[in-house]
C-alpha cells in the first residue's frame, strides 16, 4: 500500500469554528478534494467495493512557536493499484490548495511525504518471521504482548443488527479489523467462527477511557465514540501475534465504518503513552 502524508497550513479562515479540537470534522472535505483530483471513473471505482481500498484520517499538529503556523495532517492510505491514478496526483503540485466554502477555509500544502508499506509485512508480523520489519526499530507492541492499548482518535462506530454500536467490544473491534484485512489483501471476506470465538473468549477490555461523540457526514450526525481502550489477550502466542497484526493494520485503514471519510482513526500506543483528555494529543506519562 501507499501512505501519503500531506501537511496543510491555514491560509485564511472566515469560519469561527475551531477545527484544532476536532480536526476529523475536516475529513469529508479532504476526501472531496481528493475525489475532485482524480478521474470520475476512478472515483466511482474507489467506492464500488464492500470495503473501500483507501482510508483517510486528519489530525492537528501544533508547530513550535516561531517555526510557522500549526498544521492539519492529512493521511491517505491506499492500495498500490491506485498509485498512478490517485497517489501521483495527490503528491503532484496540482494538489496544493484546498478552498472550502462551508466552512470558509483556505488551506495550503506545506509538505508532502509518501511511504510504501508492503502488505506482506503484516503477514510477517503474524508468522513471527525474523525479518519482520517492525523488529528493525522498537515495535509499538511486542509481538506476544498480552496488553494492547488502542486510541480511537476520531469518532468510531460499528454497524451490527442494522443499528449503530457506539461501545467497543473486543469482537466488534477485531472483527472489523479482520474483515478489512481479509478483503484488502485479497482473501475470503468471511471470518471463520472459530476465529471469532477465540476473539470473544480470549480477549477482554481491561481498561478504557471513552466518551460519546458524533461524526457529521453530509448533514447526518453518526453516533460514535472517541477514546482509549486496552485489550488484554489470554491465549497462545499465535493469537497474540494475530491480534497485534490486525491492530497494526488498523493504524492505516482504520476501524469500524466510514474510515474513508475520516472515522475510526486508530493509534496503537505504548504502555507509557497516555492521551490528553482535553485535546486528545498523545504524551508520555
């Protein structure tokens, strides 16, 4: 997959809304800007799948005083098949300004980065291969760690039984990640009952700090949650590696519904990392 990181500074703003406290509210506008950039046939193809082959997240980066304006960080993760039709255009000079009418906001791209993350890397995490790329630097979560701390830093929600589910359970979290991983890596979408049963039996939420929120999309407020959940895994090392791999994959493609519109943005935190309750920024305790 390709991961595009584009950092935008505010050129002008007439709106009084403070997006720094809820940067994910800009995600749908960034998505629209990207879709306007690509061919109509490509845009239609991107949304003709059960699981969209891309995800968008938006965060706010505070720049040290005297070093420039604060920035909004757009991250686009997308399958390699769309490198020429989407990634190259996002990284081109043609994607420099974004003018929003509602809210009235003008953003300018100040820097761009593009990284290739081979999907096979995630399979290596699962199988515990010695050339696991995460072993080249300190991993966010040890391969067989019993505890995994997840931070949902944009509104996250699930659909089950025709209704929105706004409290995360291990099964909802891991089933969503497993389906995304299976579909986007070309595997069977159906997750075996034995795997789902192992998730339900072997994974518990040991702590959480959550609050309800809403994601406004096209005039509809989708009920959701934001916050931190710690999963405790009681099972084999194989199961622990499997869950760790899914969570690492979720860092790019999100968790839950509408990750292509900024929902379900997911971070995997180290044990010593905490999240500020006011601004949701991550810090070391």
